[in-house]
């Protein structure tokens, strides 16, 4: 591990950074960064102390920074809840506590890799939780409260994009979709909505659907029920405030982490869980050709395709998108929003306020 440690905390306003040395001394004054300054924050860390970048430490409620930071070559670690003091109701463990934990017990932290993603080292726990939640998800699907794909006899497909908006890649995705007259669904994180409201308004004005993807992209099983609902409520309020329309009615859980405990916390919450049946795994950056091939080999009428526009280097997704759109259109598949895909037969989709 590096000789200095940068703890990065998230708040409702942005990120707070604290850098300590091996003796626990503050190396620089604490700094604050907005959600729109991820690229600047990464550049600052990479250039720190003449290029001797500190080890970055996040907690499991911050799923927005590890992707772009590992892609940039930074050394990134995750401190899990059992290693840390209690979090506030909204926000992560303070930056200084994250840096101090790395300094005093570096061997207890999980090294996050680009291949393993945010949950590096917790995959077994994640899959076990999803497996335990499957009976409840099946019940919710039967009741119309969970949606993973539409009718297989209707020639429509929904492209979906998570983790945005992003100051670079969202514009590129929107330009491509506009070129083909295609509509999609964007599951936004509140942290980015607050930082980049103009992109949210542009997305909505273009006829795309906006969904809720939490505030900070946390690993939901690590939250209390109150913290989980606060993530959804704040994001819904941010989207509604920015667009001037009703709050999103669809929620996509980060990582698809639907354990029984998470599902219990969401019981009665006024939203429809929205999953997918085609996973491009574009977050792992397998190459634009592989991303496009995954969609074109797997998508069928009614499919919901999972892609990402934010929280990482999404250049491969952007590069793959024209081939995906052209390939689906060539098969006679209309590209629609999830709301239109889920609409009952004989209707044109949900009212505008629900899109």
C-alpha cells in the first residue's frame, strides 16, 4: 500500500477528502469536491506529491468512484462496515476515519480491482443474498411490482443506462440515440443529478425515461431500512426538482442486490423494481465488440438491456452503441423506454408523468 492514505467520504453536497501519512498526520488541508468534479479529483490524486498518489479508501456506500479511479490506475481500497464506526443517517463514514483505518489496519481492507468491481471480495455474499431473495422477487414479479422483461411477442427492446448522468459519456449516448430516433431509460444516481442538472433536463426533454438508482450507489445490504429509503427519497426529490415533473416510479437496485432484507425494507415503497434480462457487463470494459455482441446475441423481443453511462470509463459502451442500435433495428425491433415496454397490450405506454 502507498505511504499516504486518502479517505474519501460522500455527503449530500459532494465528496470530502482527507489525506494522512503513515504517522497519522494530515498531509494537506481537507478538500471538498462536487459530484461533477470526479475527473479533476482523480487528476489531483494522480499528481499528488509529484506523482506519488495516495491509496484511496472508500466505504461500501460509495459505488461511484472506484470505477473511474481504478481505470485511472489509482490504488483503491474498500473499508467494510464491520471495520468502521456507525455512519450518519445520510452520508458515509467521515473521510478522516477512512484514511485512519487504512493507516492502522491496511491488511483488513479489500483491494478493489477493475475486473472485480466495487464488490471485489464480497461476490459470494452478494450471490447468496440474491439467491435468498429469489422467492420474494418471484412474488413481486407476479404482482407486477418487479419487472425484468416485457412480452416476447412484441417487437420492442428497452436499452437502459445506469449510474449517470456523466459530464462526458451521457452527452455522447444522447447524441447517438438522437441520431437513430431511439428512446431509452436512464437510471440516475442522485449524487450526479444534483451535480449535473442540465444533463438530466436534456435527457428528459429528449423523451427518455428517468429512473431511480439510489443516491450514492451503495451496496444496499449494508444500509439500514431507513438509510435505504432515504437514498431513494432524496434521489426521487432531486429528479423531480430538476425536471419539474413527477418523481421516477421505477427503481433499479445497485448491483441488483436484492436480498430478503433489502426487499423487506422496500416493502410498501411506491416504486417498481426494474431489473434486466441482458447484462452487457460493460462496467468490466470487455471491449466494444464484446459489448455489442452480447446484446445482439442475447436480446430478443421484450428484452431489457443493462448498460452504463456513468461512474467509470464508458468509452467502450459509447463505441458499441451504434452497432447495438443498428443491429436491433435491422431485426425489426423498436427501441423504447421500459415504461413503454411494460405497458399493457393495446396502450401506448404510461402517461408522461410516469416516464
